[in-house]
């Protein structure tokens, strides 16, 4: 037992000796860096408020006296905190001394000049750093939500947008509300802030075991510099390798387009670009609004692959002409309150058929209907509520007549993940 205790005490002192030889850069004569015992930081701070953290540190040895000193310097988004004790008096090493003394605890604050992700680093390998997100103050009626998942592509190209998918939820069992996201890019980092606005407090059930409402978001991010780019949302993060376009051999190609001709105000305009005959083993992407294939294998023997990507755009109300896939397509953005429910002839599920690279591929409902029209073109749109898709006739200003039967079709995006059967205007669509 005595032998074990002696070895244990000797190991402790040797370890303390290693700590005392730890990074001493910047120490002044008579001062020695102390060891970090505890560092407590907030997870999130509102921009304009200081970042306040608690630090506990101790001098590595059996000593007495001394004056605490804490120096804080900034290097980019990192605050380097160096704690030390000056003028400490240490007697000869004593094997029976187990305590680290002197010891100090206190709160310290730093100011930042912009929202973003910041690091407090004490230079100590154990419990010596923490990460804080500084965010803009939420608009009136909005509360920060909690990120539940975050998905990023493995690679993207410098200067071109790529999509990040995330889910977030309101901190309670409530109904209603509007999900919002903001993205801020600073150098090799992008921060996504999530919130819910206009949630009715009267609808919240404190005793109910549920998490609602939930938001599923697709966020566009553009990184300018090649290298690893970090995406952070709440407690989640992922890295995307940003490639320099000069290192790639890419070609844009014309493609078939799957897209609606009428969308409701507030809905994104989504289009799938699909093409074959470009080559084998290519990496698909989007350049502007056209399908692009990069680094195709010129020596491979294979049947030409089919490639597809999808894009999402916000369009203003009214009639638009959209350049997509090498085509110019008319797209009418209408107010849903001016449309009315309509019956359909049939609906078909369109599954992804091509290589989408790192991008999750879009599923579509192809909707066929017949409208009785006199002197205007067909116009049908759709909107989804859970597992039900309502189809609407958005024809405006038709002549006063009986009308002729006019077959028409449209496409409605169902998302990138099968979520179970969907009912489209009363007709079951099975995944």
C-alpha cells in the first residue's frame, strides 16, 4: 500500500512538472502559466452583449502567495486567454503535497464586432476551450429555435451556391408559427440562424410530450475560397470541401426540364435538370441555371450515364421568363387566394432517374387535368399540407362561354425523401 501511494504521488508530481513545462509563450519574468481547471461559456450570445465566461485555474505546484494575472488577446475569431500567477513562492518539492495552489476563479468578458462563431481558448488541452455563437437579436414575435439535424454535400465549387439541408424545432408543444432562417458567411465559416415567429402562446401545451412546430429548410450557401468550409447551425456542424474551378474540367449541357408553369406566391420555383450522353463517371452540378458535368472519364467504356440536378429560385409575382436548362420557360406566380380547387384526371409519381452526385434528388408528382376554357391558357398549381396535396385552377379572365375541354399537366415537387403515401386531389400516390 505504501509502495502504491508513493508511486501515485510521484506520478502526480511528474505530471505537474509536465504541466509546468506547458506553453509559456508570452510569460513575463516571475510569472508562470497556470493550469485550467474549469471553463464555462454560454452557447449563444445576442450581438451587442459581451461574451462573459467563467475561468478557474490553479498554479501547478505546492506553492503559496502570488498574484493572479489573466491576459486576453484576439486572433481572428479566437480569443486567447492566458492565465498565470506571478511572484509565487515554492518550497522544495514535497511528495505529500497533493493540492494545486494557489487557485483562482473569476468571470471575464470580451467584446465582438460582428455576429459569428467565436472560440475562447486557454491554451490548455483539458477543458481549455469553448465555442460561442453570437447572433442578431431576434425580430419582435420571434424566438430562436433548436437545430435537430444538418446535412451538407461533401464537395462544392468556389464561388457557386450549394444547398445545405437542416431541420429545426420550436422549444415546446405548440401550433402555428412561421419558420425562418438566415445564413451569414465569413471567410471559411457559415453560420445558419434558425427561428420561429408568430407562434401562438395560447396553443402551447406544457404537459404534452411533443416537439412542434418543426421546420425543414434548404439553405443556399456560397463559399469563395478553396479549402474546407465549416457550416454551423446551433450545436450541429459539417464541413464542405470547396474546390477551385480551375482544377476541374467542366462542360454545361442542355437538359430536359421538370418544372411547374404556375406556382403560388411564397412557393419557391423548383426545377429538375436531367440529361444523358455527357460521358461516364462525371460529377454533376449546376452552373447558373444549366446542368454541368465535371471530370468525366474519357477512357472509360460504358453506356453514357444520366445525370440530374435540381435548382430552387424565388420569383416575383406575375409572369416570369426563366432561363433554365438551356430553355426559356414561362412561369406564372399567382396569389393562391385567387385560385380555386379543381379535379384532376390522374397523377403519377416521378422518381429520380439520374446520378445526382452529392445532391439528394427530387421526387415529383406529375398531375394531369382537363380544364374547360374559351380564350385563355390552362393554369393549375398545387400546395401541400402534410400528406395531402390540393390542386388549384388559377385561370383568370376567361371569356364568358361554355368552353372547350383543354388537357393540361403540371409538376409538383414532393421533396427529396419518401415520406409515405400522399393524396393528390383525392387520388392516392404511393411511394
